[in-house]
């Protein structure tokens, strides 16, 4: 990750690319190649090294996870297991069916016109030609990977995860490297800053919580235990409109009425 970073792919661009790939000479292969980047965050070398054994189960059917061993990644590191996105899983099933007897465990998933595998350089060139054809300046074989990591980072809290999970999906040895890949969101930053106002300006109600945040003891509404705990951990005080204080003690939340 030196120099200028590859641009991420927007949802609109993603749809345009998928439409374009349906018209290529090898649509099933090209669909899989693009989704390995966008929906699994694979590097060019990893895509070139991928064999059917890494995506199939003991019966030879496309599995629910993708296994990337260290040797297919950076050698000593980078190996990981990635859950298959439904779109990628379906694309792999389509390609496996189209390949027939050529989709044996030891064979590469991505193939050349001569039937052999692709080199990492060829994969990078394929992506370069793809983005150039669609006039998507600044995009490269790393764009899908950056998009995958950025989207995962923005949504990981929704499933109770953390950036550590994103780091493992990316195959990074450090969290700092993962953070370098994540694209900032201007709109999200604007909304975040807007929430940092004085609670008194909002009628004594913290704008982060709003009017929906209320007392557990009174059996009224609260957002969630986890959110309350995070808030209390940061401020030492989780508030409701004139109702309760929250005091973390021994890792637990304790509520007391005023």
C-alpha cells in the first residue's frame, strides 16, 4: 500500500461493471474474478492462486466459506477463511457447472484462453483493462479489496463485531494496516460532528440518545445494554431525561433513580 491508494467502487459503478461483464467472452469467469475482489477482498496473487479445493467441500460442492492458505497469499502470513457472500457463491456454482470436468480440486478457478491458470500480473492487467474500458480512472485490482474492507468496517458494528474481525477477513497482520485501507465517509463525518453539540441546547437531552433513551428500572425504552455500556464507559454517566444515572462497576451497569 505505497503511494496513491486505489479508488473504491461505488454501488452504481459496481452495477455497471456487472452489466458489462455479462457481455465479455468469458462472462462466468469474469463475474467470479470481479466478485472475488469485491465480495471477498482477495489480492491479485490470491485470486491467481485460488483452486477449486479452496472453495468446495468434501463432496465437491461449492462450500459456504473460502479458504486461503498462507502459500496462496503472502507466503508466511495472509492465510484466512472468508465466508462466501451469496452472490459470489452463486457465481462460483455457475462457473463450476460451466467448467464441468475442468473444475477438479487441483485446478485453478480462474483460467486463461489456453486453459491454464492466470498469473498475478495477468489478473492485475485484467482489472486495469476493465476499469479503463469503463473510464473509471484511479481504479485498479486493489479497488475491490479496498471497497470490501471499507464496507465491512462501516457495517461491522451492526453485527456486534469490531475492526479486529475486518482485519482477519483482510488477512492483515496489524490493525493499523486495515485502517489505512478504509475510505472515509464525508456524510458520516458531517453527521457525527453534528451530534457533538451541547446537551443543554437540546433541552437537557443528549443528542446522541434523543428522547427514546429511558430507564430500565421504570421499564421504559432504552436503546441497548451494549450501547449504554459503551456510553457509560466513555463518560462515566449514561443519562435519560431526568430519570436515571448509569454507573459502571466491576464491568457491570448499575442503575439508580434520582
